[in-house]
């Protein structure tokens, strides 16, 4: 995989927004970009499959964009040699127009989430072309990334319908986006709900109330659903052994993993893997 912008591994410790440009060959793939970040992917050339969480793999073509939300597990597999620009960001906090974000959030109760790309508007193509030239010329400053992020959301606001933007940002919007961002950031790294509540600086009781209001279900129900997405994804990806999955997702025995899969998917891990392989 050729990345057209050199960078240091610790850049994200210093910046909440980062743009990068990639060329991908057909034998290459992304399995992970930067843990704990959201990514808006702009496919400027080629075609690829995106497999994200437990969703059906989706083909995306040149001229389309999509969002990979923080904490997602995913793979991008090019069907053709592809070029893309990534906008990676920690949260929506830097977006200047908080009013429009609240408008998007207010639309969520009337929407069902559907993972699908949006077309790249012609004016956005002009923006991406200039941004790509900047990156290829080594213009790599925090200020540039921050300003281009602001410009991007101004373009989104002006050239896309509110319904389109609410649909794109659905996984990371909410009544309390900062709280939601904290949950998405910390839940993969904690052992239980009490630890997650501590990470947000709340008592368990306050956390449970706020969580139910934001996500619509209890913390336990949500964590089980998220864990199921990750297990499903790992079972669908070749090369992941059951032992790997047990270690990665804190299952203390094969019996524990089997019981979890039966509860979540109605079958054993081996049966689910065979089913997914057949579908593939």
C-alpha cells in the first residue's frame, strides 16, 4: 500500500483531525486505519468492497464517500486499483456550526440507519483535488488540517440535503455527542460497565440514565450488540482462529464463546463461519 503523505505514528496524539491520501493496488487492503478515530472516506478512483461490523459487504465506486464510525471493525478491499482521501477525526467538536449538528441530531428518531455511500458533489471534487495537491506537496500542518475540516463541513452544509448529512453522520450524532464519543472511544478498552462509567466521570446510576437516553437501550444490551458485531466480523475474515477471537474479545473459554454465539446468532462459531464462507 502506497501512502502519498508521510506521517509520524504519534501525530494523532497532537491533532484531532487528519487528512491522508492513499493509492491502493488490488492485492492490498485496509484492516485498520487509526484506532479510536472516525473516518470519512472519499473514493476518487477505482472501486472497492467495504466490510464493516456485521453489515453486508457493500461495493463503493469512484465518486462516492462514506463514513466509518469510531470503534467499528472493517476491511476495505479494492476491486480495481483505487485512490482515496481519508478525513480522520476524533469527534464533531471542531465543527463550527453546532446548530446544524443539532438539526441533524433531531432528525435521527425518524430515521433508520442504512449504511450506504453518498455521491461526491462536483464542488466537493474541486475541494478534494486541491487538498490532494496540498498533501502530495508535503503541506502537513495542524492548522491546514483543521481549516480544511471546517471547509469540508461548510461544503456538506451547503451542497447536501439535511437528510443526507443526518444519514451519513447517523452513527456519531446524538443528543449528547460528547458523551456518545466518550462511550465509543472507551468501551473497547474496559472490562465492565462500571469501568466505562468511570471513564466518563459519572456515577454508575447517572451513567445508566444518560446512556439509556442517548442509545435507547441499557449499557449491557448495547455492549453485547457491539461485541456481537465484532465477533461476527472476525469470524467472516479469513485467518482469524477461534483462539484469536477468544483472546481478542475476552472469552475465557471455548464454551463461553460458543454460548455467546448461540445467544447472539443462534449457532456455534464454527457454524456461523461456515455460513459466512458460503455466502462469500
